[in-house]
C-alpha cells in the first residue's frame, strides 16, 4: 500500500523566476466549448496600453476546480482576517449564464499619487 502512495506523489519544481510572481490588477476570462482562457494584465496609471503578463488555458473541469479552490481559500482567509473589502468603484461580479463570453475582473486599478 505504501508503494501505491509513492506512485501518486507529484514532484513540483518552482524556478526562481516563477517564484517571484507576476503582479496583475486585471483579469479577462474568455471561454469556448472546450477551454477557458484567463489573461492576467497589468494596468499602469497614465499608460494607455496594458500588456497581458500571463495567460492560463484550462479545461472546463479544471476551471471549475480552480473556482472551488478560490472560493475555499477566500472563505478561509476571511475567517482569519475578516471580510475582504471591495473598492467602491469595482462592483463584485457574479457568474453569468449566457451572454458575452468575455468578462473582465478588475483587481483594483492602481491610483497615481503625487
């Protein structure tokens, strides 16, 4: 039985570059009948053009698993730290059925200060 557990183990490598992470304050999610595409974008104040910093492509099953994992982690975070406050200018978006398949989720656009 212990041998079976060793066969199910997965070794994951995290390079230094990836470990640093990539900052994003906007996500655009699109989907087809076979995949979900999540583009993570960095919007900077005073810069008219934003660049996609990372693109993740998921099967519908994995997208739903990611949704569940995010809900679980947000619930655990809020249980320890209190409710996450949303910016007044950013409405919390609910999943929609049908309609435009492209949905943008602003994470809070940075505000320039002098």
